[in-house]
C-alpha cells in the first residue's frame, strides 16, 4: 500500500497538541517557546517547476523535520527512491519523502520523529512518545 496525504493527516493529527493550519497542508505542534506558539514538523513540498514563477504544491511529496544533518544524511543515503532534497533545503533539517514509495509504518515513524523534534520536552515525556 502506498502512502498519501490522508495517511499523513491521520498520523499527524493522532499526535498530541498537533494542529493543521487551514491555509495549507502542513502540521504544527503547539510549543510556547516559538514566537508563533507552534512549530511546523511536516508539510507538503512546493516544487519550483518554472524559474521565476511561484512554487507548486506536490501532494505526493512530504517535507518532514529531522533531528539534524546527520539524520538527514542517513535518510538520504538509505533509499534515494524514497528520500531526496533540493538546494532550497540545503542546511535545513528536513528531508523530502516520496509518499508513493513509503509504507505506512515507516511513514508513522518519520512523522512521529519529526513531531518529537519540534514538541516541548514535557509534552514528549507526558505523552510517552
């Protein structure tokens, strides 16, 4: 079974204190240490199709936060059919995931780890995640 945005939404919203903004496909965890009161951990990738034109959402690709460059490098090296990046994400702790290439269990693990990288420590501890 291939993953899609419905799977992403179901998994992300099952995590404590997760919110989905109304204006785009993405997920944030409430975090009072952030100026906005929340931190983004997964979102739809916007591809630059035409130079100089706005980026276009790609519903088949999810951007997820990672703990750091080491984890990003490990994922990118593990399976180029699933994971990739682009110059826009150079130096940024996120990896791009081709949803049709990933199974639900691995997707759940990625999204949970992304949530954990942005959630307050107390929330992680209290939720047992």
